[in-house]
């Protein structure tokens, strides 16, 4: 589970033992002061350029920015954790944000975005993939496992509101990535990937001119690459399942 200590940051990932109702802490995000003003309106830097560089590198950023452009706050946001089919590992994305950016800045609010894995055998943590497109405005959203546990499917978006996103697939053996659902006019925002049996992935797609109210649900097969409609009806009405768990 992901727990927020406040609205924007200080997230942590924990495991809840349902037998004794105890939480086990696995990893924390963080919040840092950037640039501010003193009482006499002088610029004050709360971290050095070297400290900023190390922070961006930690979360997989391909390049740093001048300390003057860091904003007043830096913080990390996690995606919802996803557990492997065998229950031994957890993956999630972590994105390092600044709270403000100049208009037209090609590097947006996020400075680094990456996928991390926790091995539940020893609680070890490692970064397994970094988004090298982040300097061009890309960030990583939700990550899910393939049913065979060999691949990860994740949402990579460019819009500041989470729009303009494609689905990519990371092979855990080769650490190579390929796009399985590209961005098109009809499939402009492809979100909410969920693992299904036989290496199928359910996802929701919104057209460029559309809205969540007229979104469509699809299934993509990771082996064949085929995409098919997945219309779901309840009480004779078509519905979109934004969040669900497949018991298999």
C-alpha cells in the first residue's frame, strides 16, 4: 500500500499484516526545500548544486538543472505498488518533482522518473529502469506485471495532467523497452494498465478530443501485440472499470 503523510509528498510504501493489523515500512519518498527568500528578501538556497545533482541522479534523471530553476520545493511521488505473480517482489514508479517551472521550459515539473523493485525476501531495493525521455517532458505512471512475471507494463505520459500517454513494456531479462500501445488521435491517453491471465493487459483509452466519460476499455496481448475491444456491461449498460483486481 502507498500512504501519504500529507497532500503532495512524504509518501511511503508499506505492507499491512491483516492478521495483526501492523504496518511494515518498506520505502519512503521525501520533500526538500529548494530556493526561498530570507526575511530581508534575499535569495536563499537550501541545497547546493551538488546535492541537487545527486538527488536527480538518484531517481534516474538523465541531466540536472541549474539550482536557480529548482523551485521552492522538491518532492517524490510514488505510483501504486504492484506485487509480482509469485508474491516475492513489488514494483512501483518514483517521480521527482519541483513545484514550479518557467513557462516554455522543456523540462517540466518532473526532473526524474524511474521504476523501482523491492525484493520481499530481504526488503532490498533497486532502481531497474530510468526514463531517459524525462528531459523531453516524459514521466512514468502506474506499473503492472505481466502474468508470467517476466515483463512490466507501464504508463509513460507527457501531459502535465497525465494525458498524452502510451503503454510501454519492459523485459526484465534484457531491460529493453518497447511500445505496445502508441499515442494516436483515437488512443491519445492510454492509462490504468492491469494484468490479466495469459499475458493480457487491460487498459483504458481516451481520445484526444474525448473525456473520461467516453473512454473505452481494451485488452492488449504482450506476446502477439494484438489489441481488442473489451466492452463491459452491467445492467445492460456499458461501463468502464477504472480500478479492479483480477483473482487468478
